C-alpha cells in the first residue's frame, strides 16, 4: 500500500494521482495493523510533504509541520531522518523562523547520518545562527560534507577560503564544485534539495570567476572568468534573483569583462594635438574582500 501511495503521488509507473496517494498514506498512518507500524513515520513525512506542497490536499504549513514532527519522533534514529532534516530547513525559513529549533533538528538529522543537515550545521556554526559561533566546528562539518559531495557545503567552504585569502584552496575547490552542471542528478544522488545545491554551485562559480579574473590562486584568465560569471547568470538565475545584490554584481562584472575584451580588440587610437585618446577602461579589482563577503551573505538561507 505504501509503494502504491508513492507511485500515485509522484506518478511513478502510473498516471499521477496525488489525491489517491494521500488517501493511501492516511490509511497507513491511521492503521492499527502491526504490519503498518514500521511505515508510519515515512507515511507521516510524505503527508507533510503533500500539505506543504498543496498537492492532493489544501496547502497548510501548520499541518505539514505537525506531520513532520510526528515523522521525526524527537530525533529517533528509526523514525524519518528526512523529516528531521526537513524541519531544520522549515524553521530556517521566514514563515516559521526559529533558528534554535532549526539547529536542534539539523543536529538530530546529522547524528542520524543526513548529509544535507551536516552542511547546514557547518553554516550555522560559521555564522552563529541558532548556536554560538564556532569556526573550528564549522570547518569540521563543512569539510566532512564537502568530502561526501555536498555542493552547498563546497560553495560555503570556497567562500571561507577566498575571504580568508587562501586563494589556491578556494580556486581548487571551486573547480571541483562547478565540474558537474546537472544539479538535479546530483540532488538525487545526495538526497539533497536542488535549490540549495544550486546556491552552492553559484557561490563556487562566482568565486572561481574572481580568482581567474584577478589571478588569485590560479593563473589569470579573464576569458575563463567571463565564462563563470556567465554561468552564474545563466544556470542560477532563479537562485540569484532571490538575492539581487549577488546577481547584479555577477552581471556587472561579466559585462565589464566583455566591454574590456571588446576594447582590447580595437586598434589603439592615434595621439592627437589634444593628447592621447585613451579607452574608457573599467577597474575590476577595486572592491575589498569584505564587500564580497556582504554580497555573498545575501545568498545564504540562514539569514
């Protein structure tokens, strides 16, 4: 019955019918049969998802929260670890923002092996959100999540290295984080939300562009920098538009590089009696690292 519910809800191997999927999940959750007991946590998680998405039932964040709390069972490792991690994200959002609750649930999910929560804890420790700031713990969690392939953690670790002037480390890690463009495939492999992976990829691409543009930690290559600025604009436009300052700066720097490239390809203007006519160049390296830290923090979901 559980598998049928999932298949109907997501349209796997059959015509999508969310209402029927919700009906099956409710039957499992309310069943008194011992055979259904081990499926109740998963059914509660899926019903919470249905209410949150407003798919098959009327949208209700409150009902989604209630069901996810049931599924999470106070951090029970035999309950739904996905629900525990999801609650961590839910309490990080403006609608129910409570960073202490977010930290609690991400901690439970991380203890139970959830990769997404491991990355989230690293970020929360890094910026002191829901807990005391702890750079050592932040790096430990971010590095572990990075080693396991979480791009969201990789993007934040790239930022940490860049703002700390560890440019070689930043450039090397950023190249790895931007190597694969298929965010949806990576999300399925790591069981992570694609939106957060896209944010991490956008951060990595942006800082890699800065390294290439200014020759920090890697050989200067303005053409490659332009490519990565364009990648931020093209592939992560939806993410960046939720953080206007980030998107606008990526756009401005890409435009500046394109303009500089056009100017460099033109012949030098001859010297006249009025003096030499210089092309109106644009300085690309005048902003301090602290400014870029502020820009990039607009991208975080832990504000």
